C-alpha cells in the first residue's frame, strides 16, 4: 500500500515548479490531489499528470490572495474528493528588486499572496481538518525568511519570515486537533519563476544567466541547486505517517547554504 492511500491533498500554486512536483509526489504515494492555480490551464495539466498516478485528481482555479477564492477552493476540494487531509501552501509571488526600488504596490502584491494567502489557506483548511479529526499543513517558506542575502527582495524576505512565524504559532494552537503544521524553506531552486528572476539579476550585473547560476552553486556547500523534486521529497515526508510527531518546524532544503 502506498503511504498516502485514501488521503486527500490540496496543493496551491500547483501548475508549475515546486507546486507541480509536490502534487505529483503526493499523487504517486496514493493521495487524491486537488491541483490549484491561478491559471486553470496549467492546473489542469498537473491534474492530468497526477491522474496518471492515482486515478483521482482535480484542477481548481484559485487566487490565493483572495479569501473568497480560498473558501471556494477548499469547498470544491471537499465536495469533489470527499475530505481534506493535507494542504501544501505553495502559491507565492516575487520579483527581483533592490530595497530602495520596492513600492507600496510591490509590498501589497507580495504579502497578499505570500503572507495573507498562506494564513487564510491554513485557517480554511484547518476548519475542515478539525471536523474530520486531524490533518497535515505544509507551508512553503524560504531561506529568504531566515536572512539569506540572495533573496529576490526585502518584501519577499519579510513575507517568508511571516510564514515561518505563522507555522510555529499555528502548530501550537492546532496541535490539540491533531493537526501538524510545518514549513519548508527552499534554497536556490531551478524553477520557471527562478529562471525569470535570474534573467533580471544577470542583466543587472552584466553577466550571463549561466554565469549567475554558476556563482550561486559555488556558494552552496553541497555544490548544486535544488530541483523542484527535492522540495517535493520533504513535503511528502511531512505529509507521511513517519512525520506524525513533527510539528512547528521549518526545514531548510538548501544544500547547506544557510544555517537553520
């Protein structure tokens, strides 16, 4: 039997990158998966791939910065898949910018999804989990929230620091309902979003993207950047029976780049 047999998982930002890898990893271990994304077309691609593993996957169009949309997303998951056992709060936004270039609009856009969105996804999912007797919440934070100097911008770093703090507080208050809450702090990860930021970073310095990536990897003790599957492996573990007594923790997956 696969380790997540008969479990239902909701993954936000599941259309590409880390979110897609997590959705497929959970599906591969038997979970029925709701793949949510602001872009329904890419969510449908992930759901089709996940269906190939488990036979049970749906796509949901959702804006994780909008509370009404979050409510609909969770309600649709429960209506179509029967329950909610696991949520991975992965949806996030950023852009590369110096601290003096950031605007109020940047701050609001980033925190709307990365901080407010994670909180209300967590809260709404927890309501379902309390009704059903427990569950697992995995928040995708970042080593940027731990002070990583290579963060895309200060507003992003602040939003991810908020996720780390939220994870600790939520674990304390939801533990009595048998709900585990943990976070993953990815380091440098090769995703579509990361690739777009790399183009901007490299142009600002007058170097190639290849040169930029080589510099990044030279700073990583293990000598390589993450692939999305590296983050998915940790998410799968935190959702699994083996992590039943782990809660309130934030785990770096960064090749040793930043001390915990």
